[in-house]
């Protein structure tokens, strides 16, 4: 293999092994081997299999191996093939002609349409968020109300069967939707959306069916009483809505308005989906600024000031829509939903006066949050790996697992409060005690009149109401210590075992619940040295656990402040987040980063790994390298498209078209298919001016189709005569692809690849007396498994302590 000299000697390189046929290979989708490729190719084919010898430091002769790493991944609860998105502008003749011909009117249309779409994203996401809340509060409220009535009549067994039975039906319905309609809707969806914005695509990630199941599966799952939230799925829902609006029109449904065609590219869709993520958080937490910061800090891999402005506008629309609908519900027209306001957990009435002794308690909370968060992520990773084995067995196994967790959750929520003692209602209680109806701080459960069950007040509520009870101020003596400890252990464990089931589920609510509980425990224990209210300790505990699990700081801080309307707590929340994140970073990665890795999504980090500095770009390119001539025989193109899954092909002009081999650019599969479908072929391999191709097509004829709607080579048919004709590729070739010299550090190449949002990075030779192209780098070539497969003796982990990171 031709590779330039790197600053350090490379470890010995292993001869590559042929991958088994059971591996899905995106590079050879039809399973054809290299021998079959050469049997089918014509004798004068200009396709070249790049089989180079080793360099002086690499004495072994070898064929370049196909890279089969990271070609499939787990999306939701299903394994599916993945591809890369291409955020690079394809600067071919059509693109240049289109930009030259664009007038002010068309530019104005593009700007107006972009703002209109983000307005619609905010509007629809706000409506869906309100609908989710409305449905959950009414379905779960009716279940709890009917159960409470049976409990008041001392019909305990009937109450349990109503509670557990209704939860079981809701859980099974949610799991069936996920398992049979859209497996990609399982989980929170945040890791998948994060990977999409990083450049990883799978059809099911943002499909309309995923959107449908995400909405209704989330409602059913939360109403079933699972320890999960609808906040994570709302991020995925917002992204799905944005993707649906950003499809650029549909010929199938006669939505081909010219204004929509501007968004038939990955770059504009990426911006819209980023706005959708921000809108999802804003709708879930009623936190517009927190939504923008979440998209910036956690979701997006690429950001600019114009996108910040549009995301802020989107979340503002969400806030306006939610405010209007919530005010409408205050009149009592929304059933059991209507008591809450725009602030979900209002703590503004609490006076947060704190001293030096309080800071000691807060530092302790941060340390506890970091330790618990690191342990939570470690255990969750192990549990998800076990669940993935169960989910691979098919839909019935997914439903059975969900039903099992539902029964366990019902037993805990109904059974554990029976073990708690009844407490006499306080004389100075602000609200009615015991609580009559669905929500409230003082649940009667099995207690006699005038008494309440503190543990039931936490378990026998919706998750939002349980958080509201924990955050409530002036309730120092409401919850016994043992009740809080039991509740914390149960929520911590149930949150772990619930997340991986085939139901749309978020981690925010379980983490906030567990954190608020141990925050209240610490506040109660340290009441003698701290003057802070236990409700404020619950808020700080929630912040510490969020920092320990998710490793977000700025966005979580602002979301919590918007949730509670308590700006006085800002310094304390900032401090506890910084401490918990610092402690937890010593154990493992953030929970979403861990899940991205576990799912096999080839995520490009913002920094290069230290071991990449010991390699150069030419060391990791995989083959075979297939190139086309500027004027290529139709048969060669068709064969290459049929037996490989390559998306990009270098175009090289050779004599007699040029004096020496010359790299023209890069042509992508979808453009080749459009050109082949038109059958604008020539009988002789003559280079044309390209004017007849330019007259036949426009720039938007080569625009990216909507999800799953692109042309496929299997749909095209050619006669023997047509296969022997030629086609000129100069007009559709990207004449300015990004290239790097083969001796460039792999670390620098990785940073360049990620920052520019590339799908292909061409590697060119250092010396001029060789073929003009060495190979192509894709995101799969930067994956650790691929590099370790090429260099088994190169242990990436050995460099973390000896080399400086990127």
C-alpha cells in the first residue's frame, strides 16, 4: 500500500482477512466478489482495482481490504443498514449554472420558505407537545382516579387488578406499535438524532411511521406508569416533524411547488432538523431558551449564528403555542389537564438565602451525583446489551419484555406503599389532606381518614406530579426518611430496567426523579447545618444527577431554571452541575455518547483520537478503488453500480482525452443514475462540450430525493447496444472535491472530515509520477474497529495516557 512516511514507525500490519458472507457490506451490497466483478467487466474497462504493494516500512504484499466496519447499527430497537449524509456542496456544471442564473426573486423565495418552515416546525411541535401532555394527564388520571376510588372503598385487590391491568394493556399496546410498525421509535431517539446531525443516516430514523409511533407510543408508555418520560421522545418527534416538512415536496402527493425544491439537499434538512430538536425540548419542558442550548450543546455537530437565530425563533413559536393552549385549558375544557401553567414546577416563592455551610452540602450533592451518575451509565450500558440480545429474537420477545417490566413496575408502585406507615395529616397543611382525587402531596391510599401515606404520594402519581411533590417547599416533615430511601432505590432500579424496552422512553424524568429524591434525603440529613428548604435540595439533587448521567451543563442549567422559575438558584445549580460532571467524567462517557457507541453508530467526535497522530491518511483507505474515465462506457458504470454499494466514484481523464492522467473530480451514485435513466449516450468516446446535457437537465433534476424515494440501479434496463455506448460524466462531476495528500496526519484528516460535514475525502499522491488518486476516505475509515483491524498491534488505548488528545 502506498503510504507516505509518518513521523513514527508504524506497528506491523496484519494481512486482511476476507469477511464472511453473513456480514452486511455496504461496499458490496449484492454480495459479488472481486472475481465476479472482473468476469462481468468488459475487457477494455476503465475500472481499476487498486492493488498496491507495501512501502519500505510495510514489507508485506497485500490486497487492500474492503472496510466492512460500522455498516449496520441499532436504530431504536432494530438493526438496520446505515449510510452517510453529504453536507458538501456538489459544485458541478449544473450547480454553477444554477447559481449564475438565480435572481433576487428566487433568493427571496428561498429565505421566505426557510423561515416559513421553521415557523411550521415550531407550530406543529408545540401542538404535539400539548397533545401529549393532554392525553397523558387524562389517560393516567382516569386510571389513578378509578384505582383511588376502589382503595377508599377498601377493595384493595380490585384496585390492584384495575391499576396493573390497565397499565399492562397500555404497555402492550405501546410495545406492539413499536415492534410491528416502527422499531426505530423505541428509546428516546436522542442518540439517533445526534448521529443524524453528525452525518449518519438510516431511512427509519426520521420516517413518518417513526413519528406516528413516537407520539402515540410515548403517550401509552407514560400513561402505563413506566418510570420514563416523554421529554426525550419529544426531541425525536420534533426532528421527525422537521424532516417531514423539509422533504422538498412530493411528486406522489402532487406537492411539487417550486419553492419547496430548494430544500432537496442534506444541508438545509440538517438545519431544519436542528431546529426541530430545539423545538422538541422547548415543548417538553416549556423551556424555549433551554431548547436552543440543548440543540447547541448536545444534539448538533455543526452550528452557526444564522442557525442560532432560526432555532430561537422556532422555540419562541413553541412557547407562544403552549401558552395559548394552556390558558385555554385553565377554563376546565381539557378534562383532567388544566391545573398546570407554563412553569411546570414553580419554586419562585422559595427564598434561596444560602451561606458558606450550605455550600458544603451542595459540594457533597455534586460528588454524590457524579458517583451515582457514573454507576447509572455503567449499569445501563450492561442492561442495554442484554436487552439487545432479547430484542433480536423478534417482536414477540420485545412485547414480552415490556409486559414483564410493566408487571414489575405495577407491583412496586402498588405494593411498596403498602409497607409504609400512615402519617397524621399536618394541622397547617396548605392543601387538602388527605388528597381526594388524582394528584396532590397527601395520598390517602390504605390509611384511615385524617392520615396519608407519604410513599404513596410519590409512587401513586404521574411522574410529573411526583417531581412536583419532591420540589414542593415548606414540606420538611411530609416524607419520612425510609420512604425517600425506598423510593430512590426503586426509581433508580426501575429507571435502569425500563429504558431499553421497545417503548418510546426518555431518561430525563427518571433521572430528575431519582436525583430529586436523594437531594431531599441529603437536605433532610443536613438540616442542622443548612438553612435551604428540602425542596431546593431536591432541585439541586436533580441537577447533580443530570450532570452525572448526561454530562450537559449549560443547557441543563437553563432548562431547570425555566422549569422552576427560580433564578436565585443559578449559582448553586451551576456549581453542582460542574462538580457532578467532573466527577462522573472520571468513570465513563455521558449516557447518550455511550448509547451511540453501543448502537454501533459511526459518530465522528469533535476531536481526533490520540492514536490517529501515529497514522497518515494513506494508511487507512480501503479498496477496491473504482474510478471512471471522463467519458465512460455505459457497461462499466452499470456493472460498478450493480456490484458495489459505493456512493462516490473518482473521475479521471486519461490519454487520449488528456496528455497525462488527471483527476477531474467526484461523481456520486444518484447523479449517475439520473444520467443513465435519460439514456443520453454516445457511440464514440468523444469529450463533448456538455451543452446538450445542460439543455436536457436542470440543477434540481439532480437534487436529493426524499426519504427512500431515490432511483435504484435495479429499476433501470439497458439493451446490449446501449451497454456498449458511452456517456460523458464531465457535466455532473464535482470538480472541486475536498482532497488531502496521502501523508497528512489521520488526526488532521478526521477533524477536516467532521468540521466540513463530508461524505467523501479524496486522498491524492504526494509525488506526481503516480495515478492521480490514491483512495477515498469515508467516515467508516475513521472507526476504531477498522483501524485496529488493519493494525492489530496498534492499541488505541495505550496512547491516551502518553499522547496529547486532539
